[in-house]
C-alpha cells in the first residue's frame, strides 16, 4: 500500500500563494493526507525551508509526520530505501488536486510498472510539461507534438526512483521533468488520465485561477437536488470563494445562516404580504449560507461531527420557526386558533425529523442512499421546502402550506422512526 509521499518544492514563492483560502503547500499536504498518505518527505530549497516550515507548523489538521530535506542533501536516496511502501507518491508542491485523485492513484500500484503518471488532455506551452503516449504508456516527455499534459502526480517504485537519481534531477531540472525522464529509462511508465478531475500543476496566475474555479465547482454533494446543483451551488460557491479569504470558521457561517433565518421568521410573523415575500427571500439567503458553511469546511479541511450537529440544529430551528411564525400571523389576523395547533405540530415534527435524519446519517456505516427512507428524503429536503414555500407565499396561501407541510413532515418522521427501530433491531441481532 502507498502511504508515503515525496513532495518536491520547485517554486517556493508559488507554494506560499493562496489557493481558495489556504497556502498552496498546505492544501497539497492536507489533500494528500485526506487521500490516505500517512507520511511526508518534503524536499525544499535551502534558502526557503524556514518560511515553508512555518506554513505547516502548529496546524492541528496536519497529523501525519513530515521529514524535511534540502535539495542539496545527499540523504534522500537513503531515506527512500528505508521506505516500506511498495510505491511512493511524488507530488510537485505547486499542484492542486482532489483527495479522490490521490486515492485513485494509490490503487494503480498493483503491477510491475515502474511508475504511473497523472496526465491531462491538451498540448503544453512550447512542449513544456507535455507527455507523449502510446495508448496508456508514456514514451516521451517535453516534446512539442505531445497531446497530454503532466498533472503533477507520480506514483513510483522506490527502486525506479533510485535509478532516476532523484536528488540530482530535482536540483538541475526544476521539478518533475528530470524525474520523468529518469523513470522512462527505469521501466514501463503508465498514464492515469485525470482530465475530468481537478488535478493540475500551477504554473501561472491563470492556472491558479483555473484550478480554484474547478475546485469551487466541485464542492457539491451526491445528495444535492437538481435545483441545488444547477442554481444554489453556483451561488453558494461564490459566497464560499469570498468567505475562505477571511479568518472565519464554518461554524461561524452556520450561526450567520441561523441569524438570517431568524430574521426570515420575524418577517413571516408580521403577517403582511410584503414581509412574507421578503421572508422567503431571506430564507433562501439562509439556505445559501447553509450550503456555504459545508463548502468552507471542505475547502479549509474543517469538517467535524460537531459542525454537522450544529448545522442540523440551526437548519431545523429555522424551518420549524418559519412554519410556526406563519401560523401565529394567520391566527392573529383571522382568529383561527386551530392553525396555531397545526403549525406547532408541524414545527415539532420538522425539528424532530431533521435531527433524527442527521442522527441516522451520522451513525450508519453505509451511505444515506442505502436508507429505505432516502426516496422520501429526496422530496423532504430544504430545496423543496423553500420552493413550495415560495409558491404558496406568492399566492398568499400560507394556511394551505402549513397543512401540507404538517402531513408531509409527519409521514417522513414516521418513516425515519421505523428506520431507527429497524437499525436498533438489526444491531441487537448482530450481537
């Protein structure tokens, strides 16, 4: 299994540049760690090692051990001989990629191939960083007529790296160029196509922006509804791109979402048509911030169960509050006490079902899509809650909406209760 990564810093200044809220080197280490790398060997120029060390020091998110070597050191081949990994992941520090790419690359090391290189479609600039392929075999590098670009990641056998004389080429050839040439002479080198994935070397401000855009466009979740995928995520990713540039935590974004949602509740409580329209728009702003808190967490590698619980509690409070405030406003204007009872029931059911779903989601080992209630969840999500509320608000038919939500949420809660009892029963049988 590949659990060691060798990171080559070829451009210290670019390694320190901000990439979606984090220095590029820190993002490289955190992403590789998320992809399964357990140990790092970082090779840096002598005159920049201190600044680079400072970027990674005292960051509790980085728990994997890091060994630092200077490019001028002759100890690197000896260190590689000590590595127990069958393969070593080589990463150019000035590379942006997704953790799934690392996971996929690590799975390639299952044959006698000397190395696997991540490649992207497209010609390089005057042949720079290009690879020429014969099928999936790399046959040459840095040639003008090549049709693929190197993507900054190499999975190589330690023996092949020894033959490639890694210390010398990292000093003389700036980056992976010399290593690739050495590996081509050490055995078969295969290409791993990552064209459709966020994986590329950062060589200019243009490629930095292109990489950030790809990263921001890849923040959605498998559970997103079509409305969220095509509309809400496009808005929330812009908000996240702004938020990550400030020292703000995902939980702070969650609290901000809650505050905006509470203002939306207050707007519905006024019982005035214009205020209700403003309220539904504020609710959507709260939803966008709710999406952004998860995106900021993923961008900053700050996801946690506590953050998920806080998010669930805040979301359910806002949704339950909207229904209850609308019911109170209708009762005040039309003197219909029963609507308050129905609204209160809906609020309790919405709050309970939302947090019960979070509990089931966070405790089950399998994915949400495995839940029998996942089909109902596709209907009972925040996007449909908002869209239906928008329609009934504009039509000034909120009382009908309250009845509809009460029935739908109650059915959903019963399905979740059944699911939770099934889970408990299965656990007892397993014992």
